[in-house]
């Protein structure tokens, strides 16, 4: 499935003072990507439509913060088939699985992920993607099982701006995991984590031909509009 392309080189009105950092391209080439696009993304400073705050993780009992539960391996995501998959933070040991996930994607899926032609992730890129900033970012991966045991199905990521208010998001799944609603639930997780981390606004960019990802953004109650700097891109955003 397609994914929001995470471009941390520029934000809000061409703001270029943010240090560009690689995104965690987890699983299915999965989670986030390096800031490889040279096209700056310009988005409004604030969205007027709040994101749906109904969480799939609600409980009648008090729970520990989401990131701590993810670290403990206490969070699973079930697809439409009812099969649960462990959701956990990505780590440095996932580099090999990340490369295999990216290789499993279609050429079109890789293009939508990176917004340029990148047929293969190098080991250095994979290692960088697997080490997000623990203070500002979160990347979760979904573990496979059965024939894909030991592999990564996909994942989602947020990367925070220096202002501590806004965070970019991205999501990707390998083809075997598409159509099960996992991308929607993975994004709900990282959006909840973003709120927990103090972010108030979330955004990402999507190729205008990436219909499934645009539909996903709408299903999450994000506002979607064309990037004024690039007619091929759409900006999706919302207040948390």
C-alpha cells in the first residue's frame, strides 16, 4: 500500500530551518523514509479539522503510557481477519528485515514511498532508518508470523519538528499485509503516541496518484489539499 511521504526538509510555508533527519523506513520499506525528495513541502501552519481521537487502545482501567507498553511488547494490532500482530518500536537489529521488506514492495509502491526511484535500500540507509531520535520520534513495526515469521509486515512513524508542536507521519505495508486495515490502526497508534509526546499537529505528504493512501488520510479525518509547491503532491494534516 502507499504511504504518506515523510519529507522533513521543509514544512509550513517553506520553513527550512529544521534539521533534516532520516525517517525510520521500517518494515515494508516500511516506516518512514529518508529525506530524499528535493521538493520542499509547504503546508499551512495549522489545520482546522481535528483528527479522530477514538483510539483502538482505550481501556476502562488505567494504563501506562503508550510508548512504555510498546516497549514491553504489550500492544497488538488485529487486521480485518482478526489475526493479531505485535506492534513494537523499531530497533537497530531490524535493518536486515527492513531491507527485505523494501525489496518485497512493488516498483510503484517504492516510488510512492520515496517519491523518487530507489530500487534498493543500502545497509547504511537501513541502519539509519532503524535508529529514530528517541526524544522526538517514534517508529513502530508490525511483526509477521507464519510464512513471514521474523519479518516485518510494515509500520508507521512520526518525526517531530524542533518546535515540539508538529510532527510528520508516514506509514507503509508490504503487499502481503495490505487490505487488512493495519495501516489505519498503525497510524492511530502513532497519532496517540504523538499526543502523548505533546505534539498538537500532524502532517504528511502523499503522491496525488496514491489513491489508497489518500483514502486512508480521509478515513483518519485528516484535511487533504494540494501542495502549492508541487502539483504531484498532496498535503494531509490535522490537529491532534
